[in-house]
C-alpha cells in the first residue's frame, strides 16, 4: 500500500455510515463523540474500545465492508488474536491502531507513552503476520514508517 500520509481516511463509528468510496476505518468506540475531536477523545480510557468493536462486528450490517477495523492495540485485557478473529469473520481485511496514544506523543517525551505506541506498532506487525493489511497512526515526526498516516489526514464521520 505504501505510505498513505497524503491520502485521507474516513473513520466511521456506525455500520450504516460507510461511504460508497474511499478508504474506511470502522471504529465504533468513537460513536457519539463530536467529529472534530473524536480521534483525540477516543484515546481516553473511559470505555472498552475493543469491547465496542467486537460488539459492533458481531452482527455486521455494512452497506460496504470497511477497509480497516480500529483496534486498541494497547488493550491489556483482551487477547489480540481473539479480536483479529472477529475482524476477519466480519470480512474486514485491515487493522489500524485506533484509538491510539499518538496524540500524546511529543514534548516532553514520555517513555510510558512511547512504549505504548511501540506496542501498537508491534500489534500491527502481528496482524500483518496473520495476513491483515495494516495502517499505523503516528505523528508527523514518525511518518517514515511504512503504511503510516497522521491524525490530521483522517475524516471522522
């Protein structure tokens, strides 16, 4: 797929709002959040992001199957392989680290946040080994990573 930093990615939280064209991420944990700040608020530990994903995938009613599922790869409570099995069963071929700790990276550097972001990247590599396409949400300073995108290139519907 190459580096997607110049492309836009549509993020939807509802199965009925998948647009007919363009690259799409299904991320139900952002439902009911204001679109302007959904990607930022979505990282807060106020909900079970992967629980909402699994629930949203349990009865897929997509008009068009999204390209990616937003997976919280820093989830200490759920097994990544179980989540990936649900994503595959829904027919989704890609995984993206959403929600992500990427907005928290920056100055001053926080080793704990950097370790979580590294864990997200390792989770994506694991998904790739399982045959998934992947997209890594990161900062503008780290876009040399293959298959990366920055939050400002995402459109939340």
